[in-house]
C-alpha cells in the first residue's frame, strides 16, 4: 500500500470518526442484548426506540448499511480497505450494526452477481434501507445435507410459475416479507441441473408458515407450505434450471456469516468478567478456579486464532481470490468455537444457569441460549459436511 493511499485512508478514518461521534446515538453504542434487540427491518418492523430508527435512517442515508454495494443500489461504493476502516471505527465506540438480515448476508451478494439490472434496482436499495426482510427457502424434510434432492416444484406458465411444495427450518419465515427459494423446474434432469432460483412474496396467496418449537422453547424456525403459489417469471434470478450455481455461491456467504458471528453469540459478554463476578478472585486478582481459568484462556487463544483466519480469508477475497471452500472452514471453526463458549458460560454460572424462568435470569436466558447454540453445527451445513468440504477442496485430500 502506497504512502498516498495510506494518507487517504487516515483522512477517511478521521472523517468517519467525526461523523460517528456526531451521529451515533448513545443507546446504539451498547451491546445487543437479544435477538429482539437487533433491528431486522422489513414492512412490519416496529422499532423499540427512537434511537434505533434514527441510527438506521442516518446510516442508510450514507449508504453505510451496505458499504461496499454500488451507490446506485443503496450502498456507498466503498473499497474493502475503506470498509475495514468503517468497521474498525464502529467497533472502537461499540456502535451497533444499524440493520442486518438475510438480504444483506446472502441475497444481496447473489443479486449483485447473478441478478438482472431490474432486480438489482428493485430489491437492493430496499434491503439497504431496511424496508424489506427476506428468508431463505432451501431445506426440505427430505433434502437437508443432500439439498440437491429437493422436490418443491415450479411449473412454468405464460408469464408466471406455479409453485407447490414444502420447506423446513425456514428461519423467521413467519416474520419475513419475501423469500429467495430453490425450486425444481425440470423434474427429469440430473438433480443439480433441474433447479432454479426464485424470489417470492410471502403474502402471496397459497403461502403459509408454521413455527417449529425448539428445545430452547423458542421458535425462530418454521415450516413453509406452497399451495399453487403464482410467482411472476420476472422473479427468476439467473437462467432457468441454473439455480444450483447461485445456490452454492449464496451458501459461501451464509457460511462465512454464520462462522463469523453464529446465532446465539454471547452478545458482547466477557466470560472472564462473568467468572470473576460469579466465582471471585484469588490473591493475585485472577479467577479463583484454576481449571476454569485454564479453559477460558484456551478458548480466548483459539478465538484470536479464528479472528486471524477470518482476516486471512477476507484479505484473499479482497485480492480477488474469492472465498469458496474456505467459507466451510469459517463456518466449522466459528460455530464449534461458539458452542464451547456457551458450554463454558454454563460452567461459570453454575446452578443459576440451569434456571428456566424467572426475573433473575431474564426468563432462563442462559439455559435457552446454551440450548440454541447446539443448532450452530447444523444450520448452514452440518459440521460433518463442512469437514468433508475442507478435506476435499481446501486440503485436497484423496477420497476413500
């Protein structure tokens, strides 16, 4: 990096720092306390505070909700280096992400690469402004790890498709406005060759959802049913029967995101501080339980190694090498690390962590989050599948 570019980035840093200081509300500099405290956006979204609304409005006006997206699609057109400075300055003051959902993490990148100009201009600015919330229609009861065996059908008619079938584990389908969906458009083709990628409105006639109760007592997942649902042909992304290519590309972004911040992450809580508060300190000010101290230190060392891996993958992507199979590394490492973190949280909190309800533990928050973390190694591709991908496509090990 030349001295001129470094000077430009430093000037940019000062501008970003000044703008954040003047525009980020104090309430938006506190850690997100729960999924409900996070702004998902969408037609039906209700802000929990004026600070939430103001922060999203200001960031969207700058294009900073999707910093690297082109300006004409609601972004800011930032370079990866400039975006990194923005991330660093937001982290420095603890500024929250103003809005985030599957539109940013998954659909947006897929539309930028495969969408038509009309699709980009229609959907991307709405995502960037937090006006639309998307869900993902991939898995089916008989098509989980073997996703290409999906059976939801879309039959082409004059100017529309008619969709029939069923999806499962559809995160927040009951709260989403729209779905990006994999459908079978050629039942006679080889599995992967007969799949297309459709966008559909969840308010369309014939779409229904049913929440799935999890062991944690929460229901972020749903079953979604399609009964003669009409979808305009203009909602086909890419070419007919070529959806598997888009699906794989989108999954790299999903896995990268889940690995970087798995669902149920400890919301900014410091395990060491929690342990000191719960157990107390020894004469030297350390956690007064050597084995627990050892386990927390080991976890934090591994977390540092993981952050280095994330930085390496991002650097490769910014250099034009793409993410590809390395997304499986991030997904596996990040989610397994998150499960360890929650296991340690339960050890730290002891009997209090087992409380299922009550004001003291905010409705059994510890136990419910720990149980929820077990799903991290399933969603977005199981850990076993991720290891297979790493072995075959990163390590290039011979197949048995």
